[in-house]
């Protein structure tokens, strides 16, 4: 067997807790795979070994802040463009009050 961390074609999922705004989009997209950590409140991977690639990508795509990145063989494959992180930024520009 080729040596890969997850055994899924060299795919490694990372969740950046600084980007996570805990809106649970990923946990809705892939329940039981992405879960919100009870202590920290941010998303974590729970059953990575059981997750399908589709589930991993579904959760990553659902994340509005790009907190979830997916690497394959050491190269980021999602998102293809990772926008810079600003201190406190409103990801929902223009859809607030009125
Ligand atoms: S979708 Fe992104 S921001 Fe929302 S809980 Fe998951 S990782 Fe955090």
C-alpha cells in the first residue's frame, strides 16, 4: 500500500480553526464527518477514515470561509485559490440589515 495519511489517494484534509466561524455548514454537508468540537466550537474531522472523498469535498465546498483545505500528495487541491485571511472580515458583505 502506498503510504498516505488517510489511505485515500494521498488526500489530507486540514481545518484552520482561525478561519472557522462555526456556522456548521460543513457538518450539514457531511454529517458525522465534520463535527463541531464541543470545547472549541470549531469544526473538526471526526471519522476521516470512514469518509468518502465526496463527503470530504462536500464539507469543504460548503465552507464559506475556506477553513477547510484539501491536499493530495502534498499539494492543495481545494480550494484552488485560497483568499487571504483578514483580521475580522464580514464574509457576508451586503446581506446584513436592510
Ligand atoms: S463550514 Fe467552515 S466555518 Fe462553518 S463550521 Fe465548517 S469549517 Fe467552520
